[in-house]
C-alpha cells in the first residue's frame, strides 16, 4: 500500500500528510514539485476553457429553446418597466441575471403590450427590430459565466475533501458533463438554482471550522437558490440542518456545554434562514422597490399542508407563484420513455433518464465515490453535505408530475462530482488508474457529442443519434435546431418548399423557412419534404402517424429534427 498523499483535518478539509521518503534520484521531479501549484492551476484553467468554448459555441449555434423566450421577455420587462406581472411562477433572481446581459442591448417593449408571456417572448425576440440571435447570446452569456464559476465551487469543495488532485478530478467530471454544458449554455433557471445550492452546501461544510465567516455566506447562497427557482425549497430544511450540524461540530471541538450549544444551534437555524429570506425579498424589491403586485386571475386554491405556503414570510408574488406551481403539479402531463408514450408521471422516469444521459464513466465514478465516502471513517462527516441534499432534491423531482427531462436533476453532476473525487484517497494504484481511465472515457464521450449536448446519450444507449427513440422534450428536442434546419434546407434542398411540424418557440419564417403545416390538410395532399421535431414524433397523434407511416426518413438535423421524403 502506497503512503497517503493527504489527510483530513477535524473539519474534513484536506491537509498535507507527512512526506514520504524520496524514491527517486534528487532533483528528478524537483521542477514538478516546485511548480505543482501552477501545474494544477493550468490544468484547471484548461478544463474550464474547454467548457467555456463548448458552451459559447452551443449558445451561438442554437436558436431559442421553448422556455427561453419567456425568461428573456420577462427580463426585458424587469429592465424596462420594473414590473413583476410576467412569469410569476418563477422567482426573479434568475431572470435578473439574464437581464444583466440584456442590459447591453437596446431593446424596449411597448408599455401598452398586453399579451401573455409566450406572446411577450415572441414580441421581444422577433418583433422588436432586434437580432434574436444577438439577444439570445447576451441573455445566455451571464449563465455561461455563472456555470463556470460554479465549476470553481466544485473544485474547491472537492479539494477540501480530497486535496488538489481530487479537486481537479471533480472539476473534470463537471466540465465534461454534457448536461451541465447543455443547460448551462441556455438562459434558463435549472443550472443557477443547482449551483447556488451546491455553494450553500460547501459553505456550511466549511462552517464546521469557521461558522462566523461561512454561515452568513451560506445563507446568501441558499437565498439565491430559492430566489431563482422554487424547486430549491425542499433543500431549505436540509441546508438549515447542515448548518446546525456544522455549529454542533465546532462547539463540540471547542468543549462547550450542551446548554450553550443548543442556543447556538437555534440561533444558527434562525440566522441562516432569515438571511435566505432577506435575499428572496431583495430579489423582488430589485425589480420593483414598491412591490406592486396583483394576483393573476384563476389562482389555484391550496388545501391541506400546501396551505402552509400562505403563512410563509415571503413576498406575495412568491406565494402566488407557489399556488401556480402546485396547480401545475395537479395537472396530468404526457411523458415518453423508452419508446412508450404515457400520461401521468412515472416515479422511475428520472432515474431511467439519468441512466441514459449520463456518461458511463461518470456513472461508475459516482457510485464508486459514494461508496468510498461512506466507507472511509474520516470522510463520513462529509456524506450528509453531499448525499442528503442530492437525495432530497432527487426525491422531490421524482414525485413531480412533469416528466420533461434531466434538467430537473442537473444538481447531480455537481454534488456527485465532488463525491467521486474521494476516490483519490484510496491508496491503491489500480484504483487511481481506473479512476483516471474513467475520467478520460467521460471526456472522450463528451467531446464526441460536440456541439450537440442537449440530445446526448451515452454509448450504451446508442449515443445522441438515438436518444429520441427513448426520451423526448428537453432531453432531446427543445426547439433548439430551427436555425440549423434552415441552413440544411438551403444547402441540401434548395428550391424545395418543406412541410414542417415544429415543437418550439422559434418563428420558422424569420429563419427563411417558408413551410406549410401538414396537419391542416389531408395526408394525400402532403408531398415532398416533411420536417418533424422528434418530440412531435414521440407524441404523434393519428394524423401525424399516418403521415410518417408513408414517409421515408432521409436526413436528420442536430439529432432533434428528422427530415422525411413523401412521394
């Protein structure tokens, strides 16, 4: 067994162990030892640089996905009119982050505009006189920067547990995660919410040593999470419990009595919770300092435990947003899994989708990292900070009614990358070699899917070209390839007017696609090119099925749109 390269302090942070006797001639690796910190920094920079290149390329090439125009339009209203009336089902912080990019665009909305949020997005992107591609890039750029910063949190958390080598391993898994790259390059809310929660977990872990320094920061990060997306709410009691756990550890190490410790724990929970609520209020007041708000008509009524939401010390629009979210949960949605269209929700949908869309090397490292985290006594104190938030958030997502995609579990590539880093603390050469090989396998799998990260699936399920056979919606086809379809039609099928069934928020005519709708005429009148979004194929009704049954697939665009030829 080789000597340990690092050990954990009482707070769980990695500290250098006693150096092992030199096994090589003096000076042979002197340069590497002397410049190790710079070498680690260079590797970390390279990992984040490739991630940035992948996300920027994706952001430039993809047209708006289904959710993005709503967030972009709402962000413009925030900037231009300081009004909270649009998209109340989501808190404002994520859209304020989007607005920080749009502040550099000269785009305005007519104050007399009275359409819904879908019409709002179309008006801002396609009818305001601005270039929608430019607006979308400005909206996506702050999210790209934020995603890269969360990579630094992943590195720092893993370094605290497993040293700088573990930090780089976790950062590699994060930087090559197809899901993080895909959703981190979009102006949506899933990645920022997950990243803020990871940051709060890391800060409460660090509070085991310095609670006064890190607990207020943890409260800020927790508040940012719940001010970005309401799906972060199940993690609130978890983070508060972990904050109390960190203070209990700190006081126990200091030898203080149980009575004083109990007071400290109560104060900790209240303090962190109040800071989080204050951040939430600040996000709403940043949009409208007077907090003008009128509840939308037809707001669902809450009953049972759900009615407790009306007693929370949060802004009125946040409470009404919770009403809307619970109303969405009470609806029956359709789903698609492994070729079967169904209605309702399947509890195993997300585990199955994760199995399809996570690189095989990453899956193996997650499982091995969790096992090591639980098996090594000095690492076990970190297990609640990584595994409990992940488990609670996953359980909440699995019990939801909307089987739309793994974007609801994008926190897993963050938390479990840190857990996987614990493998470097195994003092077995074979384990290190296996871990390195799996990281390389993950990197290769991710690089090969460039730039089509949204429809990624691993090699066991046929890769990106076959994802649409097993999953739909934001797993594969979120409307992102309308621009690529326009380019394909111009280059390969010039002069042919297509028929189009498109699932997305883009406007085909804006990209030069003069297409007719084949669902409005009898099938025997549809001839020539037929382009169909793969999510529409997955959920095809009898009319579309009849069209597809007598058509021949001849091309595909971005692994999300199939082009057929009809006689």
